[in-house]
């Protein structure tokens, strides 16, 4: 896969990607089916690129677009319950200029933050295969390489965390075991960004109380403290 030399060039590569036939069919079918609440929408229905501050010091990595969230709006964590929970927390931590994200053109601005995911297409049942994640990984590493001020990463959910841990282990063989728990923090050293773990702000986690607003705020407060060191 060609390595883009700008974020815009990489975004163009992401949007044009058709490397995973199963995901291509699923994302496009979801865009055609539409939910009743969004029947008047023209769904995005394509891979979703990362977005945010090109001078970001903090990278936020989720799992994948939602079929009727980012697959509809074309922007990470925009248009569904997970995004509502995330952007409200980022706003409280002064990483976002507003608490709600509606669509790609709503004017939302992130401060020192870039948001991405390990998989760029909406997967069936929110479960990409290992091969699909691997196919997408060069886009994530490309974004990391194009964020010159990057200092740390917040991984939202176990799959994002484990994918990043495996990636960093390829770069640093002596890396100790990295275990996923909420608020787990690892200073990796050797030029790698630090890694902070959080439960994913999925409806399943937030509606059951596994992830509360206070627990999520603690993640962004910790990230803020680490950036202010």
C-alpha cells in the first residue's frame, strides 16, 4: 500500500479503499437499507477517514464506524449514541469546541485531538475479522506518522487496545505485556506514544453502567494531565 505524504492524501486513499469485499457489501447495503429515522439521508456508505487537529498531541482510536452512525455521516463517532457520549466528554475536557456532533459539515473543531479507528468500514455486528483489521492497519499507522506532535493514544475498547499493543510490540520486541483494563496506562518509551485504555462508549456499555460519564471523564482528565506534564 502506498504511503501518503499528507493527511488529505491519506484520507483520499481511505475513502477509495475496497480491500475487504465483505465490508464493502455490508456498508453499501446498510446505506441502501437506511433506518426509518434517517430515510431522508444520503448515506456516506464508504470507508471513514480519521479527522481532527493536524497538530494533535492525542490520538483517539475506536473500533469501526457504526452502520447508521459514521457510515451515514462520513465522520468518525458522528451520528450515534457512542459519538454523543464521546463528544460530550471531549467537550467537558476542552478537547472539543462543542458537546454534540451531527454531520461532517457541522463545524465541529477538535483541539489537540485526532480521532481514528482500527477498521474504516462498518462491519456486521460490529465485529471485523482479524484479516479486515490487518487490511486497515496501514491507514492507522499512516495517520500516526503524519501527526508530528503525537504524544499519546487513548484506545477505546479491547480490540483497539490489543491492536495497538500488537503494533507496538512489532516496533519494540522488549515491550512488556500490555493488559486491557479501564484507565490502564503504559509509558512505552523508545519514541513510542504513551497508551491509555478506556472502555468503549458503546450503548451496551453506557446503558448498563459499565461505563459511566464520571468514569469516561477520568480518562480525558488523565490524558490532559499527561499532556500537561
